[in-house]
């Protein structure tokens, strides 16, 4: 699965930018609050507008403080998947339940320096694990290959039936890195500049999909 990140898109033309990747599996929406991460991007009003403008399932990644308070609003706005950070959620199990009750899939994200092991039991309540392969907050960063050990751990837990979730990766994914991420066991690849800096974003999505398939 390929999830283009609109963090790298033209914010003045988001509906058109979504149309440009109509073959994508998810559309990744990076919500940043300038508190949990230093950058400020977009929020709930933009997500509501995007939901009306595209049929691509919205994959909302909330890099925000107090997701226990704010995340459900994104599910109610029609997001397909709402991902919160393990480092920010006060009660991630209850939050997963609330997100699902509001009609969304529930995702849990971990930063590059956060181990997966303390969250294995928590992840039993989630539909998606988003492994960050850059420090959250800005696009265009270089891929941190060390996080693939966490991907391999998650893949083993899924393959052995201990977890039932999509393994997603975000950060520095491009034609040079997607193969090794696929080999480690990623199911869904977030790609920003690798898609939206291309002359044809839709073609870039398909090229990345083919490289991921070859890597598996």
C-alpha cells in the first residue's frame, strides 16, 4: 500500500493534489500542533474539506499533544485511519476504543527512539502501527535504517498471530529506501517528496508500489 503525504503537496491546491494520486491506497495527512513537534501544519477544518474533495481514504497522523482529547474529532470527520503517538497518549487503550467507536481505524505511532516492546499489549487494541523512520515534525528528512529492527519485530508478531494490524512506515521513503523497508515487512509506505516532487505524482505512486512488491 502507498500513502502519499500531503505534507509535500501544494497546500493551496490540495483537492487537485489528491486527484493527482487517485490510485493511492491512502492519503496521508500530517497534523502538527507546534507543541508535540516544532512544526505547525493543518488541522480538523482542512481534513473535513479534504474528505469532501477525495474518495481516497484519509490516513490522519496526529503529531499533537493531548490526542486523547482531539483525536476522536478526526474520526468523526470521516478519516479512515487516525494515528496517535504512543509518547503523547495518556490512555492509548481507551483512545483506540473511542476511535473505533467513532468509525475509524486506530493507529499507534512510535518515534525512531521509542522501542516497540513496551507497547506490544497496547497494540492488540490497534489496527495500524506507524513506525517513524525520521524524527516527526518535518518532511524531506533522511531515512533512519535502524528502525527496521522494530518493523521486523512487528512483522513477526503479526505473522505469528500475536497482533493483527497494518505495519506502516513514514519518513525518507523513496525509490532508494522502499525496497529495504518492504523486505523488513512493511505493509504501507508513506511517501511525501518522492511522490509530490515528481513530474507525475500518480506515476510515482505506481513506481513505488512496484519497487515495494519487488522488495517483499
